C-alpha cells in the first residue's frame, strides 16, 4: 500500500505540473519573465515610497500605472506575432500621426510638448513608437533576403529617422535616442555590413557640429556639464553632483530604507523619475545597487533567450530589438546618474514614476511573451 500510495502521489504531482505548464501556455505567459518583472516593480514601489518622502498617494498612482501596464502586457501576449507583422505598418503610421498631432496641439509641460491628455493619463506617442518602429522595420526585412541591400537600408533608415527628428523637436532628446536605438538595432541584427557601420560612424562624426548647432541651449549645457560638472556646481552641474554625492554616501551597505538624506532633504532633483537610482544607491549602497543590476541583467538574459528561440526572421529581429532597447534604457539611466554619460532624461525602466513609459515597457515584454509562447504555431 505504501508503494501504491507513493506512485499515486508522484503521478498527481507530475500531472498537476503538466496542467500548470499547459495553463501558462494557453494564456501565453512566460512564468520566469513574469516573476522577474513583478520582482522589479515591487522593488520600485519601495524606493518610490522613500524617494517621494513617504507620500503614499504617489505610490497609489504608480500602482494604477503598473496595474494598467500588466494588463496591457497580458493583452499583448495574447496577440500572435503574425498579427503584429500584418498590421505593423498601420501601427507605425497611426503613432506617427499622433506624434505630429502632439507637435501641433499637444500638452506642454516643463517647456516640452510631448503629451496628449486622456483622462487620468497623459499619452506620450513617442514612447509607443519604441514598439512600432522596430516592428515595422522587422516586418519589412522579414520579406527580403538578408543582409539587406542599400535600397532596403535607405528605406528603413527613413522610417527610423522621421519619428526620431520629430521627437527631438518636442524637445525630448532621451526618447529620440531610444527610438534610434530601437530602429537601428533591427538593422544591426539583420546583418548590417561592417563597411556600412563604418560609413555611418563617419557621417555621424562629420554631422556632429551641425547637430550641436541645432541643439537647444539646455541640451548643449547638459553635454558641457557632463564634461565638467564642477564648472557650475550650483547651476547646471547641480543635478549630477548631488547624484554622485547620494550614491557615494551610501557606501557598501547603504544608509537604510527611508534613511537617505539627499532625497528627503530635497538635495537630489527629479528623485522619483530620472534620478531615482541615486536614491537607491544611497539607501541600499553598493550591495543593493549590484543586486538591482543583477535583476536587470537576469531579465535581459531571459529576453535574449526568447530572441534566440524565435523561429522566424520577423520574431528574431523584433525580439532582439526590444531586448536591446530595454538594455540601453537602464544602462543610459544608470550611466547618467553615476556621471559616466550625459543627462538625457531617460527614466529607469519599471522603477521610475511614470505612466506611458511603464505601459510601453511592459507592452514590450508582452510581445516577447507572445513570441515565446506562440513559437510552436510558427512551425511548418
């Protein structure tokens, strides 16, 4: 009887595990990725509560943003990759029209014209183009032989550059950089020849003075401040100097949750958005910062695994581009907060306070889950 009882229990456990995996497959959710994303957003709640000087209403609004974002992620995960491919051009054109609308009639806040009012939410169309641009370019490249020809590269570059320039005009240099990364990463993954990369690098070098001439004064000051923040410690260099002080004062183990002084005494500007990593570094120290970076890298590795496992050109290019965009999002934010990159206004993914950026980022992961869980349907 004991042997029969053990065999029966083993069968039940094995059968229940199979049913659980089948259920996740049916709802198109990748459990490891979901667990990692929930862990990161939970960490964001704790640091946002501290960065906002224990303002729970701020956390409540963020809970609404994240709840909506996870719902969007779930919906995007249900849509088969073939549907994304089929309608990619219309997604791109629709969001591009919204971007043009913003430049004409959009809501202005802090000198920038980036948003459309939608009740309790402010929609930022440029954020949505982080998805639409690589999706459209990947769809075009999926129907041609790779590596792409010069004609294909020229058309793809035009698709990318138009929304990048419109976004830079808002002005929003940080999002414009991420749009360029999202689009050109598809070209890179499609097998962009080294000679083309060299030519593009040379063109960028030659065009740098022209770009500098067309940059806004505050953008030029950000670059100059990056090179020498101590030149104006109470003005343009104040943000990065205070951020370095916050991170450095955290030491090895940090001052402890809710015990950071730079944010609570209002020395650290934008401490709930762009510079929230400075609050994290002060309160949790080097050990906590490494733990957060490892969490980001684990999400990155899982995303790369999904990209490698993708079964056709469209899904491989799209998954790879979304993964690289996620990497550069947290890399640039941490770089500018620690002073190794200029300040360009990019939030820390799934940690910084915000609505549209949160929804867009989890929509990216919803597409990755769709690519991974629908992959058996792509087999011929």
